C-alpha cells in the first residue's frame, strides 16, 4: 500500500499527485496515504487520521486503508463477492456430483444391456433344446397320461420364458428410466447459464435481426440499471421463445450467458427491480427450467395458492422460492413478500 512520508520511499523531483480533499500537491514530506479502491491520494489531516494510526499503517503494509467515500461501499462489495464465491463453489460441487451421477447411470445402462443380451442368448439356447427334444420317446406325466418328453420340456420352457419375459420388462423399464434421467441431467446442464425475462415489450421493427438487437440492448440496459456487474461480453445471445403473433402478449425473452457466475449476478440483483426505473419495474427474472422442473414448479405454485386461500387469518401468503431442483413453498407476511 503506497504511503508518502516514508523514509524508505524514493524521492521524486516532480510531483503531480494532489490530495482529493484539499487539491494541494502531495510531496514526500507530507503525511499522505493512497486509497486502495479509488487510487487517490489524501493528506492524513484531511481524512482525520491520527499520527499514531498513520504510523501503524506505514509500518505494516498488510493493513488496508480506504477513503471515507470508498469505505461506505467496500464492506458491501466484499460481502457480495464472498456470497458469489460461495454460490459458485456450491454450483461447481453440484455440477461434479451431477457428472458422477451421469457416469453411474451410464454404467448401469451398460450392465442392463449386458444382462438383456444374456437373457436373449438363454432364450435362443432353450429354443434349440426344444427342437432337439421333439423326437424323444413318450413318457407318462403325473396323471398317468402319455406325453412326449419334448412336450414336458416345452411346458417347462414356457414357464421359464414367462419369468424371463417379466425380467426383460423390468430391465426395459429400468433402461427407460435411466435414459430419462440422463436426458434430464443433460437438459439441466444446457440451461444452467440461461435466464428468462417475462413482460418485456417486443419491438415492432420489420426484421427479426433488428428486433433481436433491440432485445439485446434492453438486456444490457436492464443489467446496468440493476448494477448487476454483467456486461456485454457475458451475453452469448438473446432470443424470443415461441412464434411471434399479432396482438399477443410479449413472448418470454431467453438470455444465454457464458458462465454460471454471470447468471448468479443477474439472479442476485433481481430484488432491485421494485426500485428500478418504470420500464424495468414490471419485468420478471426467472430460471430456465426443464419440462420436468416446470411441471414441479406448476404443482408447487398451485399448492402455494391453495395454502394462501386456506389461510383464514388473511395475514399470510405462500410463494414458491428457490433455484431449479431446490424449489419450495415459503410463508410470507402479506404485503411483505
């Protein structure tokens, strides 16, 4: 941390540094300190820094100092960075666990396919045995009736075939469920960096390209208005969902971001919409859900609606909150949700 007035600091013949408070040139003879955030010099007297405190700052470069203006916001920034880092680490852990689950399901599929092949081979062998036994001699069954040995074997094979058929059905059902889980996990991964905006007015421009550019511009202005930290480089592309129709409500606007950190910044800034400029105030920011997640969300919303209607006190309202896969119903005091 640069600090003037230190005997260990090299002298400069010409000095252009000025104190941000008094606008006077700061020399090596002055007691002055540089803010680590805005990188502006200040006289210690202008910032009301006691001599013993300044001495401690000079002697210990590990100590950090911020001017009064920056100090008001640095704690909030550090807290936000820490929270984002924790969420990022959690997302990475979840992603690793998901990959492990997919690998495990793939191995299960391979084992089930192998078992299915073994069943098929066993059935073919049994059919061959039945053909070979058709010429065998006649024997008596338990009722004293004459039956060929081939017929007896055929009955046993048929019983066994029924058992095998049932086992194959179980295998096929397991395969179907495993494929569905794998497809669901793949769909989640494809959507993990996406955000959907609702209630964003559509452009009346003549060409799709022009309309898309205006949507892109709106997204940048929205993110800037929310002070989310998301910039132009974080957006891969934007596009409307569904077919464009005349006199219809605006279609949802999907935004593909290039990383999970950018998405976290957007979702963590959504609470600021209530205090945003009028053109942004009615916008709804939501996760991009898979078909299964949408069904689960719809069911939870309906359940929350019923809970709200059943509240005889009229003091509580129930809402669905949480990221995909972790959505739950949360109870809020009315007018404070």
